[in-house]
C-alpha cells in the first residue's frame, strides 16, 4: 500500500510532535511542511520539502493535511485544504469564533467524501476513556454534577515563546479558548447532552492582556445536570481535575499526562458508596503511566481516510458545539460581552 502523502502546515512544537507520531506509521508519510520561520524554501536531508507559505505547501501532491497553525489562520487553511481535495486534521481550537467553524463546515459539506478531524486529544487519554466507559455502562446511573479545574501559571505552551496567544486579533480568546476548551469538551462528552443555562465571570484582571486569564462558569442541562468550570492562567501549581458525581457513585480524574509533564500523575478514582460508609466510601484509584492520545487520534484519522469510516471523536459537529459553549460562557458575563462586542 502506498502511504498517504501528508503535509504539515505549521512546523512548530505541535507540528513536529505530529510528525514524530506519523513517522511511526507505515500508512502515512510526511512529504512537505511549511512554517513562516524558515528563511527560504528547500528540502531537509531526508528529502522532505519545506516552505515559508502554506499556499506553496498546498501546491504539492498531497493526500492529507495537518493544520498546526495559529487560530486566525487555521480555519482558512483548513478550508483551502478541503477545497484542494485533501483530508484534513486540524488542531484545537478550530478557530477564533463560531463563525470560523461554520465556514469550515460549509467547505466540508462541499466535499462529503473527505474526512475532517479536530485534535481534541484529551478524549484519547486512557483515564478519560475508562471514565466514559463507566458512565456509558450505566453502572452508577446518570451524571448529576461535575466540578472541573484546568489551569496553568501563565500563557505558556511547552516552555515556548507564545506571545500570539495573548493577542486577541490572532488568538480570539485566552485561557478558556486555548486550554479550557478541553475541559468544556469533556464536560459535554460526560454529560451526554448540551448545557442550556449558563452563568459566568470572565476577567483579565491579573495579567492584563486583551484575552481572559480566568473564566468561571456554572452550567446546567435541561434535565438538571450541573457543571462548574474554572479555566485559569493564575494556577501556580498546574492542575487538571474533574470531579463527576453520579446517582450511585462518582469519578475523579486528576492529572493529565502532557508534553510539559507539569500536571502530575494521571489517575482515575472510582468512588463506590455504601449505605453504611458514613460518607467515607470505598475508592479505587488507577494510575496511568502512558499517554496514547497522540498516536491513537492519528490512527483514527488514518483509518477513517483509508477505510472510509467515520470520525468518532473530534468531528466538526463536536467542534462547533464546543465552540458555541465557549462563546456562551463568554457572553454570559455581560461585562465581558459588552467589552468585546461578542
């Protein structure tokens, strides 16, 4: 079988990491990359072409495109890739606004034979997959409530210079859109239904950028599932924690294996109450020492492209619903909404 010819638009930390895992596959091969940091166009010693412009990248003979660009450019390049007949894998967030995602979906509908996937890779962590399996089994009944905190100490990513992340014109939003979107996506996944009532406080009081450094949201579904989310860039001890209460038990996801290795051990605690436990129930904690999320989501994309199957996680529909919820959180704070005319 001839491997899929892959181009990577945006060859920074994430683009290179995608390349690392693509190299491990026999059914995909990176043939060209682009990034504005290159001084000129050329080729690496292994023959992979590199360009400064994504237009030049798309002029190559490709089958699939990985989009690892800033939020302002990613939707445009995703649309361009689809219109050139390429299958596209795009990193989160899917854009700066809901309208960005709607524009991509319009292009996707023009090319129903192509596959489009978004990189919401937290869904592929084993702790998340195990938690979802327990919830979907009905073993502990339906989800009653969730409390989630996802935060870091400032706007950083893998220790790199990420000034664009605090530029509203480029990023579109701050910590909620950049990192908290993962927690928003997981809350939607675990609730199994959409949140209809939303209250929030959003601020940029600490760092003073034009994007938020803290977002607090209280959300409820039509049938009463309540979720509280704190997305923060002032969490001095990096933290990922999601506490899920079900009718007959509970789950606690703590820590997440990441490139920065700064969120602690990834664990899933299963809480099994008993009528005589006096509020101190039996708990079983599993620790995960391997992160399969990066290769596994690439595998799903490759298998959908080669086998004609569907994308399960990271569909454009999920991306649109998650982006709508992020913007519902922004708009639920009247001060934040009026300040930025959202």
